[in-house]
C-alpha cells in the first residue's frame, strides 16, 4: 500500500480573516482578478468580498436553504450558486445583483457544480440521481439529464474539458463530455467502503483520484480501471486534487491535515487518452 505523505505545515496565523456570515461557510470561490471573492453559507446568503480591504461589497440574498456551492465565470462577469432545494441563481459578478430569476434546476439537493474549462458549460450533480449540463449563455439544459443511477456527490470536468467525472454513492463514472457517452465505470465501492466525496482527473486524462468517507484516497488508472495506489488519512477525506506538475496528489479531511502524496513513478509515463485531448 502506498502510504507515504508529506504533510503541509500549517500557518498558525492567517494573513487575514474574513468574518461576516452567520452560519457555516460551505462554498468559496475566487475571481481571476485576485481582487474579489464570493462565499456561500448555511445562513442562506452569499457575500461578495473585496480582498484588498477585507470588506463585504454585497450581501446576496435569494436562496431559501443553505448555499452548497458557488462558481465564478472565467471573465468574472457572473457567478452561479446552488442550494439544498435544487435551485440555481445567477448573479452579476460586479454588483452581486440577480441576473434573471432563480430557477429549479433539480428536484433535490445540488451537491456539486463544475464549470467546463472554456466556461461554456456548467455541470450540476444532484441527490435526484442525475447530472445536468447547462449552456452558460442562455442557462438552458444542454441535452437530456445524465441518468447516474444513484445519488450524485461530485462532478468534475477534466482540465482539458474532454472528460466529465461523476462520483455517485455506488460508483465513479467517466463520461465523454462531447458525445455524452459513458466510457468507463469504476465500481469504487467494491474497494472504497463508503461515500466518495470528491474526485479529480489529472491533466493528461489518464489518472483519477477519489476521496472517501472510508479514510482513503484512491488513485485509479483510466485505461484498465485499476487501483494503482491507496493513501490513508486518519479520518474522512473530503477533498482531493492533482498538483500542477501532475506528480502529486493533495488531499484534506477530517484529520485536520492537508497531505501531499507522491504518485507512483510507474503511473506517470502513461500516454494520455488520445480521444480526449
């Protein structure tokens, strides 16, 4: 079992604390201009922040349940947030005002959203067992919902935009983002013994990492759907991502640690999947 981790030494004092919400903060997104940040909370509001001054520019109201996730467009002109009731709200990225009316995107809790790298499509995954793709120009659904067969916990576009990874309560599904065909299915829970909270696809489109309630991160090879490494936390693992150079995995969870894991060298030379540039 691969289990060598380099823990990232925490900074004992934050550079700045942003305090304003009246409930747990569930979502954070930064603007590319590095001047603004938006946060979403169980207090059913979002707040638009000025990062330089540390002040709230706008309190954004409209949700009737807690805000689960928020995404910012590449140009910073709009934001989209989702909640436990399956509602999406589009906001002006500059003013924090509504862009149109809130709309019912799913029948149940939207657990996660992922924006395609070109910013043209937004994927939403829900407890209603579907993933939907939305055209961000008109906010109309792009094709029929993807029937995932089970409650969806996470959706992620690959860095290239060619793949859409979906984690359900039963498995990990890899879809061709263009053809909307499922190209791989990992029966993750035959190995992961509990809920998968997060997934990530490496830049080359060859490896998938999953973070689970079973205290483990698993590294999967897409070509043969095999587990090639297991990394162990002391507690649930909620988030996982690949490093920029593609040689490490970063994960964080209930053990209050952020850990950096080395990907086995024999996994790194794999060629990328040619049909997903």
